[in-house]
C-alpha cells in the first residue's frame, strides 16, 4: 500500500516537472540566447558559454528602445487611470442603483468585449485622423478603452454589488451626496478590486499590438510590442536574434515579477471575471 | 420602507450621471467606429483620403461584373483566411480545453510546491504575445533553432525542418504556440472550479471502490462544466480574432493568414478601406453569429439546471 502511494506520488512529481519544463523552457531559452553574442548565438546549446551583456547594450543604443519602454509605460498607466476612473463611477450605478435599462446596458457592454479589434479599425482611423492623433500616444490611450472598459466595468460592478448596504445607508442619513459616497466611502473598500482590475488593464495595454502597429508610424512613437516585432537586421534574412531576445527579456521580466507578486489577486480576478462574466 | 425607497430613488436619479462618461467613451471608441466600418464596407474609400468615396452597396462583398465575380465572398484569399481561422480556432481551443483539464487535474494534487506550480503556469500567460511569438520563431528557426537541434539530437528527424516556412507545418506551429500560451489560462480556470468541489463525494467514491476514471467522467466533469463553458466561449472569441501571433510569426503568408490579418492587410497595406472594412464587417458578423449560436445552445442547458 505504502509502496503504491509512493509510486503514485513519484509519478505525479514527474508529470509536474514535465509540465513545468514545457511552460518555462521557452523563456529560459530566451534568457540564455540574450546572453550570447556573435556566432555563439547560433549554437543551440542550453546554457550560455561566455555570457555577455553586449546584446542588451546594442538594443538600448541601436534604437530608441528606452523611449519605446517609456511610451508603453505612459500608455499603460494612462489607460489604467482613465478606465478605472470611468469604470468606478459606472459600477456604482450598475451595482447599487436600480434604473431602467440597467441589464440591457450591462450586456451591451459585455458584447463590446467580443468585438474583434479589426472591426473598429477603419472607424478608429477616421477618428484618430480627425483629432490629429495619428502617430501620437493619445490615439492608443483612447483606443485601448475598447477592451479595458468592458471588463473593468463588469468586475467592479460585481464587487460594488457585494459591499454592505448599511454603510451606504449611514452615509446617506448623514447627508452625503452620491459623489461623496463613491469617492470617500466606497473607493477605499474597493481598493483590492481596483488593484486586480488595474493590473489586468495594465497588462492588456502593455501587450496590445494591432492598434499600436496601425496608429503609430515612427520608431520614437512605437510601444514595446511593435518595436520588438519590427526589429530588423542588415537584411530580411539576418534578424539580430540576440537583440530581439535581450529586448524580450527586458520587457518580460518586470511583467513576470509583477504577475508572480500579485499571483493570488490576479487569479481571483481572472476567474471572477470569467465566472461572473 | 420610506428610508429604503428614498435611497433607491436618490440612487436612480444619479445613476445616469455616473454611467454617462463611461458610455460616451465607449460609444466613441466602439459603437461609432463599428458603424463607420460597416458604412465604409459599402464604399470604395481609400486610406489616403477618407472623405471622398462612392457608395457602392455590396460590391465589396460580392458582385458579378464583366463576366467575373468580385468581392470578399468570392475572393480565394479571403476564403482561405476564413478556413485558416476556423481551423485555428477549432483545433487550438479543443486542445487547450483537453490539455487545460489534464494540467489542472495534475496540479490539483495535494503535494508540497503546488503554489510554485501555479506560479509557473502564470508565466506563459504573462509573456506578451509578440514576445512569445518572437521567442518561438527563434526556437523554431530552421537552421539555428533549438527545437530542430533537440529533435535531431534525439534522432526524431534527419535534417532541419522548416517549421514556419510556407507549408501546412506553419499552421501546426502556430497552433502549438497558442496552445503553449493559453492552456495555462484554461487550466487556472478549471483549477479554480476544481477547488470548489466538495471533498465528501470523492471520499464516498473511494470507499465504494469506483475507478478514478469513472469518477472523473461521472462526477468531476459535470461539476466543472459551467467553468468549461465559460472558458470555451472566451477562448473561441479570442481565437476567431487572432492577429498578433500570426502576423509576427509568419507575416501575411497564405498558409496561416487569418481573417484579422487579411482585413488589416487590405485596410492598411493596400490602403483599400472599402474592401478592408468589408472583410472586418464579415469577421464581425461571423463572430456575432458564433456567439448567438453558442448562447442559444446553452439556453436549454441552463433551464435543465433550473428545473
């Protein structure tokens, strides 16, 4: 009996290791490749023989990669602040007030999240041009609302609904306005939900590619994903893989750290959004 | 009673004020552009000048002129993209579902280090899609890629395989990368569902000596079905609009071109806003249709449960 159990546990651990290897190997290999330079990069070995930071230096000096990172940060932070701001107030109404058309509106908003991004591309092009925002980061902050607003509104609404009604009643009895209730009473209570949805919005904005590729033109205005996708070498067939891997590692490590740090909250947010959505 | 109704009416009055800013932004970024895309799909507008165009009804979709058929519905490239998209969505979502459940069951075992395992599962999800595409493109490189080196070292292949070079292997590779990237997401959803299941059922089944496989199909699967249903619709909608992975890994190669890649190519690369908008509208309608069919198919299930 005991032997059988140990065998079973051993088998499970072996399976775990296989799964973990499959999940983690690509990123590990990217890190290894990023430390190889010159002809060493073409040896497909699993560890760097003579590690060097040359690729990291090259990617920062050959192109405005620092500017690209800054662009991504500006866009992602603006998107988070704007969508959380708009969604908090909307979710107060959706979560706590009974008004005509509430359900219809909520489901329409959910419908927006199923939009394929290309379906709004030509219409957005027109708006972006009209406001003179082509090749401007503002065009990205604006257009990213299409995918951050629906899920922030939905997740925050479900959190708003679960807040105890007594707090709100007490505030109303004290003569507090709806504005005060949202900003002074509910906002602090919502902080954990705001962190989770904000983080998800940040990641979505940081990773977005189609709009960023279409609405920016010059290297200086590009965000990180576009910059990495468009890194080219001397010719089409000579991609500087070392630089690409270094750039990939630079933008992914902070993200992985962030995700692992907020692991529990993120998983809760992802599953809550999926289950309640 | 009066206290509660006073609160309710106060809330209802201010409700619209609180919703309005969000609705205005959403209308401006979603509703209006979608309407314009549908409008443009019936014009011959170009990207160079979006203000002068002719209204040509459904000529971008299908038209018979001078003895030939034109429009996206008769365009072999669009039809190929439609086929690619359907194949990609069907195969990748099925694989992700099956593997996601398997991985979730494996990780659900009560062993030390489960937290670490769950952390590892978040890594592929956390890596930006463009970065994953680039990493895999490098690993699958026909001359210097580690995948070919490993397979050759293990004796599975004789010479280098051109994974991404214009053959049906390119679609296989892209599906594989998508499965790598999104199976953990499905597994996390399933894992969350698994952890809500009552332990008593499993103990009872064990006492009765029921085979674990039977327990899975008779007990576990029906109980986690709601979570699977949600995971499938999320993944399916995502897969149908797939753009970045394909665009970065194989560009606009015909073997892997999806509907989103086709639409963007017509719209931006060929500057043909009319034709590109028609392709976008087509994709929008297909996705809307799938969503409606899915919801309709689920309705009887929901009633069954309620009854």
